[in-house]
C-alpha cells in the first residue's frame, strides 16, 4: 500500500497530502456549489451534511472502481518482486482509497461540526459500517472490471458510460424516504443505495427514516468478490508484462 501511495502521489511537494487532499477538495467544492444553489435539500435536510455524506461515499465508489480499470497492466512490473500478486495490488489500491477518502470526510466534518453546520455523528458503528461495506462492494465490482478490461479492450469503453448511467442507482442524490412509496422497492435493489442509507443513518438522527440492510450489501459484495477473484486470476495470464 505504501508503494502504491508513493507511485501515485510521489515523494516531493504535496506528496501524501493528496491522499486526503484530492477527495477533500472535490467534496468541499461540491458542498459549496450545492449550498449556493439552495439552503435545504429534500425538505428538512440541510444541504451541507447531505452533500458531505453523499459526495464522500460517491467519491469512494468512483475512485475504487476507476483505479481498478487496467490496474493489472499498469502494475505488471511489480509482479517481478517476490510475494506480490495482482490481487495484492488491487487490495492495496482499494485500501488506499478507503482510508484516504474517509480521512478527507473526517477532516471536512470536524470544522463543520464545531461550527454547528452538520449534526453530531449519531451512530459511529452504522457510519463506519456503511463506509466499509460500500468499499467492499466497490472493491468486488472493481475486481470484475479489472479482469474484464484485461481480457477485452472493448470493456474499457463501456466503463465510463455505465458509471454515469448508473449514477441514479447509487443513492447519492436522494434519500429513499423522499421517493414515492412505489419507488422504494425498485431503488433498494441497488446495494449502493443501502450503503448510502446506512452511512447517512450514522450521521443523521433516526427520525429521517433511513432504509438499509447490511446483510444485503455484504451478500452482494461477497458475490462480486467471488466472481472477481477467479476472473482476475484468469486474466493475469493475458497481461503483457512491461
């Protein structure tokens, strides 16, 4: 993981700051933009904590998935080191994003909490659980993409469109409670919606009525991981070593 961080952020200038600084700047920028548009989002929910919780987890999802595409060929030179496998590289990348983006969330949250602009964390266990389960699901999805993009050049071209098309299925821009009742069962098929709702349930008090199931996210993440690991193992035989 340290090797991955150094290769990505470098040894000089801001270096490791960008591990937290990059997602922090993006999150703060989105919060400022959303606040300029309006003071509330979805009625009683203040836009600042909503934007902070939404964009932090959305950044985690996009970064883990995005860093998985062609990750094997980009790091093929590391395989010549003893005891390093492609799976180790993918795990290191996912852990780096999980820790870095969560640190950015906490750095943004702390001063806002002191200023009274965000609520006090209601349930730290749900907050951390939603974050970790969301990261696991993103990692499992990333494993599948890592394998597919090594096996087919065409797969790479579908990643960006699919990520944009599926944005409404992430739950980043709404709470399930805001939607018509007929839509609840539809959006709750998405494991990411459960992860966002679980993460927010740790931040917001219970009267907001978050709807989530930790076992559902875990099962979906496990299935993707179970598919992705053998796919990565098979795809590594097709990697062109540099």
